């Protein structure tokens, strides 16, 4: 790149100059760059950057001396990791056995039809991300959802849509 010098970019800096990389390096250094700390490093990266884009996954793979396929595999396996910027609001629908048996599929279908997005997608206006989880650990209140970090149980499709409308239309935090 013309006019860009990476000669000063040491192991704890990034050519972009983004200070978040310095903090990510500190997190990896605390873990002694151990490959077994991959999940902790990915959590730190997501906390700093908001989500894990492919460039960030490349960076982590290079610094931990892991194949990109391993880093990508871990990032896509766990539902808490995001590979795209999240919406302003997030709705997680549990699809675990108890929730599924009690109607989680109807919840997912209702949200998908209303907002014209699939699981793992965000509305074009960036307002809502719809996510599924294998289990929320809330089987006693199945079917369960998490809307902006608040767990709701015994949710029916109409109730879900009302909760979402209230959050999105009225701008509730």
C-alpha cells in the first residue's frame, strides 16, 4: 500500500492503527497465546469489535498459530458468536427439545414471516437480529426466548410478535 508503513507495527499493534487490536493482543498475551484459549480469545474479540468478521478471524488464527478452518469452525459452532454486525435488538428463540415440542417452530415461523428474515439474519434496517439457540437452559418455561438479554417464557406466536413490536415500534430499550 502506498504511503502505509508497517515497519513500526510490532506484535502488539495492527497496521490499521485500530486500538482495539492492542486490547485484543493483551487478551491473547494473558492467555499466553495458547491455542486452547481460542474460545476466550474469540469472546474478547467479539466484545471489542461487536462481531467476528473474516478479517478478525484471520488475525486470531495467525496470532494463535491455528488454521483458519479451526477458528472459523469454533466461531460458527457456538451460537453466541456473531459473524455479522448484530441488529439494534436481538431475539433468540430456543429450539432445544423442550421448546421445540412446545412450539418453538411456530415462534420462529411467525417472526420470519413478520420481519422477512431467516434465523441468523438481521432486518435490512439493522433493527432486529433473529437467532436460534440449541438450548437456553430454560426448559421449565418452554417455549422460551431471549429478547435483548431478557428471558421470556411460555411464549406464544402472538405474544412474541407483540413483544417484538413493542420493542421495535415504540423504541423500548
